[in-house]
C-alpha cells in the first residue's frame, strides 16, 4: 500500500471526514484530498502529527512492508507550540506550589513571635496555613491535563527545536545552579539554628533569631522548588530518553510489576 492508500484507510477506520482530519492537522481539506489521491505529500511535521493521531509508526506510513507500530515504538509527537505551552504552564504551576509551601512554613512565625498571646498566634497560624492550602489547591485545580502525556510517553520533537531548548537551558544553567545553592544554604542555616538549640549547644542564644530562621527556610524552599521544577521541565523535553529510562526502571518499575502481578 502507498502512503495515500494508508492515509485513506486510517481516516476511514477512525470515521473522520476529510474536513475533520484537516482540522486536527491544522491544514485544509484540499491538502488532505491531494495526499489521499497521491498528488502530494505532507511535510515532516504533518507526517509526525498523522502518525501520532492514528497511533502508527512513521515507518508504517513510509514503507509498504512495515506493519503498524505501537504508540510506544514511535513516540508522542510534541509540536514547538505545545512544548512552549508546557514550559509556561510549569513556570506558573511551580510558582503556585512554591508559594503554597512557603506560606505553610511561614505559618510557624506567629507562634515564635507571639508566644505570650495564644489568641493572636492561633488566628495568624490559621490564616497563613489556610492561605498556603488555598494556593496549593489552586495549583492542582489549574493543572492542565493535556500536558500529562508528556510525562508518561516517549516524546518526539523537532531536533532543531531541541537544539534551541538546549542552548536556552545552557544560558539558564548557571542561574538555576546559583539559585539552588543559595536556597539550600538558606534552608541549612535556618535549620541549623533549630538543631543547635534542640541539642542544647546554643543554650538559648539563638531563640530570638528563630523567626528569621523560619523566613530563611521558607525563602530557601521557595527558590529551590521553583528552580528545580523548571530545570526538570527542560530536561523532560531535551533528555526525554533518560527520563523514560528512570521512570520505567529502578524502584518504581519493581513496584508497578508487583502491583500488576
């Protein structure tokens, strides 16, 4: 079978009209008609979208002797528009999650600052904790389901675009590394004060600085969560094969296997 015959067969199997298929591929009905009549051939991006839509391998579309491939064998095609949308979504989502965690940590402040006034610190703790929970819930509610597939499937991206992403990440790498190091340092300093006091080493000298330590921990957690989430989002697109290997291997693979068995 030629490409035109396969496309016609796949379209009919799905029950799509030429107009419906054209809409899904962001092209015209005339273009689809020409492809099915053997009068033209889709560009590479459209070919990848066709394979993704009908869940067949590119080899199946191009080679007459190739059988249909599975979704896992060919990968899930990700357009540049979808990839950029995913990165923007992750940036917004990481900001909400980091802000929610930050507020929950800061909920400890009222107790440290107003220990002699239970009514005051109780109300403030409830308000800060509630605000943190609301922000976290909003992050969950505003999560876009269409991007979930990117974390589950092997991805197929244009190599030119992958190169652009790599160059962009290389420019941001120093900034992300610095932010994570600073954030980790703030968390370590803040946590060390509580640890020294718990062990009785500081003999109460650090207690007046506990509110400052809580703020340091909160800010440190915020910047670490934001930077690490954005970093991992870039690597999901750039080094997708490594991501899939980690996801399908090790501890979680054994857990899934036991659950299935």
